[in-house]
């Protein structure tokens, strides 16, 4: 059973919608590293708001009510320069017009009930204070743990829950507030019961000394809104390091709890018992990425066991509490669709000091729902040796799930190439299925054999399932039609295409909820006898995305477009199927879908579309988050690289800007390179010109309020066609892509050629440093956040590069801006979280790069943010990042005061535009090494 959850705050540059994941067998089971818990789709992305901030002596920049151009001069930046390098300088505030956008209250998250007749409004705060991040945490096996609350550290939360009934006419009824929990409670893991009559959620309240309180499990009656603790005993707490709890039936939950017998944490020995030893005397080939927060010694291993070990407990509404199974490090608890079995995953020793817990030995067992052991499904050994080649996987059974269309049938996949993508073998993967309790020695049944890497299954019924396979090196992806329980029907290929070719994407099947609470492909019936499914697609075209809903004949391949987004003014998408039918086929005339609708100037709202008239009913009416920027100019532009590759970008201009009167503007170019196998695919248009410009807490679009033109996401394709490796011409393609972008905005007359800055986060920071080194004629300054600059420190691959440093030495060296530090003459601002835990982007990367720059006299500045990770979250940190960025742009872009840039021209005629208003933070970090195509599936 699952709720439909919608994240109404767009991530990065637009509002993002949370998926609609069934709690049981998902459409395409998520490949989350074991080190990352299966979080509820309703986990919030915001935390508590800071009520005030202490500015440095003399006042924070931007406090003046004068226009930005005057305020920049009046703020005393030039006079403060002598003090800016001081270690005692406090956190600063950006100009008020930026503050107002970042500080505006975030919109709520919505969650629909299983029957789609009620909606939760999950309320949030904006940005957490730095004190939240400063709380003690343990860094163990790739997991950051709050020892006080026994959960992941830095968790965001909800502040309240409102319930609205969805009326027959599509409007919302009055809000009913869930009540009864303590004031100031931090709420997480909100889930619906299968019948939609109750909610379950965790509650924690900070202690008086500001330490985190432990998590307690609460339930609420949806009809009355009254909430109460599930456990009568105040000594039973959640252990939420991995899974937390799951509904077993409508009145019983299976809960991961802190063992009642657990004592105090182990104490670190004052004197070590011996040296730390790692050995490879067996001469195994073990190549791993630069993982962080790993176990360092036996004490760390003991501490990991202490916090991660859970006692599973069955808890019912009537107060019955039954411990089941022994205490262990349980990572996943998954009831069968018929609620008779439990699939229990756990990890165990021996642990590793070189890989995170997602690669630790993993055991999967089958129990009865009462906790009686039935059988072991697998016990996978430690996986330190997964090859770094893209599409390599763990040996043994992986992706073990329940079939959502059957009461208790399992399916999984096993590699035939030893998990090594470089091994040529056919088949490469085999998908199996098996009853929970095989009868008379039944052996697992082969469902399908694949020559590419298994990529998931969409289940419908005994006659229909879709199996996906893909191969990153060639970008090939296939969809197979199979009849799972009909042996006389042969599998056939439905779609065979390139994953890069977005124009040919046919869409994904829409799902309906079953009587068991699982989700399967929805079949639709018309007047004929054919079998139809609904394909929901983004509709990429050369003019931008035009999302669609197709009625697709699974047998003939014919399709009928029954819904399509407006493409003149609006951008609309299909969010979910609302006319759930728990069995059989859905009549087309009774179809009901949830859609989103937005435009360049109108923020996202949600609508019901009701067949047969396709009546449209608006169900939300959210205010514009930053009305002062409502009239900004947005255009999706196309231009060409000198080798003929088509490029795209989104150009934003400030409200009220008139190029004929105001002239060229200072411009900020913000991007992130991507890798492609073909020029045609690289030149395809992605995104829509009509999408609402969502502005996150660290978004470059904030500088529209300061009078800058923003060139957002100009495509920087790094292409390696055929056998060519893309990165072997990385610098050349990077520079030519940037040249084309700069030439285009200058040609249009919107950007001053001497006042163009470049910036990026993570791999975008790597890009920024390389451009300042190899294309100094293009940019006046750069801003690089949380990047990696020396590829010799990531010797076993980075991003999608799967050659080692020793296999591609020249590529690693030539791509590293660290090696070209002597060439960087333009001002560069480096920003990095002090506790960056992203693979490859150690904080040391910025430290060493800054020292290299300083050693060559480069105009540079390094800002290390205490307690921050790869993405920044505390209000103090974010505001200071914005202040640093604004100061850099005002000084080295707007005024052109770089002492090292003799060609820069100060243009005082361009005045910044003053604005103020609202918004909400939601820009997510761009994680290096975590591209859309995973390079290594851990199981």
C-alpha cells in the first residue's frame, strides 16, 4: 500500500514531484545503497527556521534600503577587504532582496490517501539553524548517525499535519488538524494505513540542552485527527538508522526498536590493542571509489553495531507488543502482499574499512508474519571487489522483491558475468521467480534472460509484465513484454532505443492500486476486446517537452493520444492515476487523473482531469512564491557549437529589463557538464520553455533580483562516439561549448562581454575551474562550490569515467584544473562544506587547490562552511554563501575590479535591479558520481 505523495516545492530549477512509490513491490525497485534507508516518500526537505542571525561588526551587506547599485557602494565592501580574510569574521547576510526570497515559508507537501479521497498537507519550516548541524554525530560505515535520537543525523522534519477531504466536485473540504502530540514535535515517516483510516508517524522532541530526543511511534485517527503513542511503555523507541516501521495490516505495525537490553555506548580504548592492519596477501584486484565516513577500526565497528542493531516488534492498536526474531542490524522489512510473510534483510560481520555498509555481507530471510523463520533466501559475502566499470554489479541474488500481483511470490535477478561489465557473456542477467514456500522441492523458475543489465520490472498480471534492461556504455535500453505465467507465449521486444534519445521515449506505464495495497500496471478497456495500457511520457520535442498520455495497445503497438499538455503557454504533466480500480480493467470513460499546470509566470497548481468530458477541476491555489520576480523574462534558446553540435540553455532576464534602454547586463552562467555517445542526442532539447522558474536557496536565479542576466544550464556535452572515450577530449569540448554560450548571449545584446561570470556545484565546480584555466578570455570570474579539482585523488574513476588513473593517465592529468593552477588568472571563489561526504569531493580538494592557486599568486578566496556536507542546509551557511557570491559578483563582475584582469572594463552604466519578495529553499546538491545512470548496482 502506498500513498501518493507530491513535493510541491520544486528542486533545483523547478518544482519536483515526489514519485508515487508503493510500499511493497515497486514499479522499478529503487536501487538505494544499503547505507541509505528506505525513507518515506513524505520525508521533508526543510527544518527549523532561524529567528535571527548575528552579523559581523558594522552591519551585514545588503541591510540598506537603497537600490543595489548604490547599496553595493555604501556597504563598505572595499573598506572591509582588509578584514575579509580574518578567521574571526562572522556569518554574513546577503542583500535583502535575496534574503526575502530565501526566507519565505515553503509550501506544504501533499499526500493522497490510498483511496484518493483525502489529502494530507504536511507542513514545513524553511531552513534549519546551524545548531542543528552542530549536534554530535557519528560517521560510521558511510552513515551519519545522531546518537541521541538513534536515527540519521541532519534529518529534516514536518511541523504539522492537516487533513483535507477531496470533495466529489474536486474541491477541498476544510482542514482537520492532527493533534495530541507534544508542542514543537518534529514529525517524520508519515504513512497511511492500507485502509486509509489511520496515519503512522514518528515524533521527536528536543531536550532542554538542545540534544535530540529519541523517536516515538504515533498513530492518528484520520476521521477525528486525534493522535496517540502506539506504545504504552515510554521506554520503547524507534531505531531509524535503516528501516523504521511498516504496516502489516490495518491495525498492526512491524517496528524497528532500540533493544531494551542495550546499555551505554562502547567506550573508545585509551590505548589501542594493536596496529590497524589491512592485507591483500591473496593478490585480489580491489578497486573502490573514494568513499567517505568509513569504519576506521574495531571500535568504530562496535559503535556501528551499537546504533544499528534493532529489535523487531509487532505492535497492535490494542496494546499488544510482541518482539520477533533476535536483535540484528536489520536494513529492510517487507511484508508480502497477502500479509502472511516477512522478507527480512540484515547485514552482518565481517565489516570493511574500505567500502560503506551497502557492500557489507547481506542476509535475506523469509519469516512468517509472527516472526517464525522459514528459510534463507541468500547470504551474500562482503563485496569489496565490485569492478568500477559502469554497469558492474554485486555477485549473487539482487533486487529481491515481492511480485505485486501475487499474494506471496518472490522475484530477483542473478548476474552471469560475475558482476563484471567487462566480461562478455550471454545471457548477462537472469530473472527468477519463486513461491514464498516452494512445494515438493520446486526450483526457482526462469522468468527472463537478458543480454544487457537488468533494470527493473513493471508487473500487471499473469499475462503481462514489462522487463527492462540497459547498458550504459552504449546507452542501449530495451523493454520486453512477457507473460509471466503463460509458458506458451514467447517474450518479445516492445521498445529498443537509446536512453539518450529523449525524442523517442514512449513513456512509462501508469499504475493502479490493487486490493492487496500493491501497485500494478493499469489496464484500460474500450469498446473493443484489445488490451490497452496508459503510457505517461514527457514528450520531448525540438520545441521543448510536451507531456502526454497515450492509450497504448500492448499487442499491436498502436497508440492513441488521449491527453496532451498545452504547449503555447502552459507546461502540464500527469502526476497520478486517481480513478484506481482494485481489480480488473478500468473503463476509459471513468478515467480520472491528477495533473500539474504551470507557466513561465504562474507557479504550479494541481488539477483533476475527469473523463469522458475531460473536465478540469483545480484543487490547489498556492500563492506565487516570489511575486517581485513574477514578470521575469525566460526563454529557452538554441545555438550551435563550432563542430556542429546543437546546444540549448535557458536565458533569464530581470523584470522590467529593456535591452534598448538598459544595454547589456552582467551575466552569470551556471552549468553542469553531461556525457553523451552521439552528437544527435547531445543536441536534443530537454525541458520546457513554459516551466515555472523555481528558485532554490542557493539558485543562481537569485541574482535576477540583483539585475543580472542568468544563463541557466547551458548544455556542455562531452561526447565520445563509437569507441572514443568522451573524457579524452574533455577540455576541448568544454571550452567550445562555453564559447558558443558566451557568443550567443553577447550576440543577443543581453550580456556585456567583459562582465560574464561562470559558476557551478560539484562537477559544475570542476567545470568552472577548468574554464578559468583554459578559456580565460570568456569569463571575468568564477564561483566553484564543493568541487573536486585533482583527479589523481580519485584514481579509480569519477562521474562516469571507469578507467583508472593508470589506464588513462593523460586524461586524468589534463582534466585536472589543479594541474593548471598556474594558468588561472581570473578571480575564483571556492566554497566547500567542511564535512563533505560525497564520493570524490573531499574538502581536501578545495584546500589543496586553493594552496596551489595561492602559490601562483592567483586572485582567489576559499570559504569552508563548518558542519556542512556536499549540499548546504543551515540558514547561516546558505546566507553566507549568498553573501560571498554576491560580493564576488559585485566586485569582480559588475565593477570589473580584478587586478589580474587588465582587459576588464568597468561599466557603471549597468545598474542592478532592486527587488524583494518570497520564495522557498529547495535546491538539491548535484552529487558527483551519482549521475542518472548508475555505475555500480550494489545488489
